[in-house]
C-alpha cells in the first residue's frame, strides 16, 4: 500500500482529539470501524497509486466518516489535501 499524506489532517474529535494524517492511517481507522459502506472506501485507500487516486480516496474517507459520525459515533472531520507521504511535492486540494 502506498502512503499519502492528508493535509491538513482529519481530526476525529470523539477519539481524544486524534488525527488521521495519511491514507495508511485512514485505512487502519476504517479496519477498526468496518460497516457496510467501508469495504469499498478501504479498497480505494489501499490501492491508491497516484496523488489523484489518493485525493479521491481521501474524499471518500471523509464522506464515509461523516456518515459514520452521523450514525452515532460523534466526531467531525476536515481534510483538504493529499500528497505522497515521502514527498512535499504534488499537493492536491480535496
């Protein structure tokens, strides 16, 4: 799995102010909180090979977590950019 930075990080307020800072962390979070909608988003996070794919996967994660929160988990998220974790180049806006 390629790892892309999510910048700014997605803050998950209901989890002691924890942050999701990368596509790898987003995938790990999803594995802990699987539901009927998570599998497709998780596959997108795991299979992202380009900045564009990571951007789309991060948007899908943000949408999934907003739905997850509305279903009763209680936190809010913000994400705006994604880039390869090992590079500061190729920033993209979510």
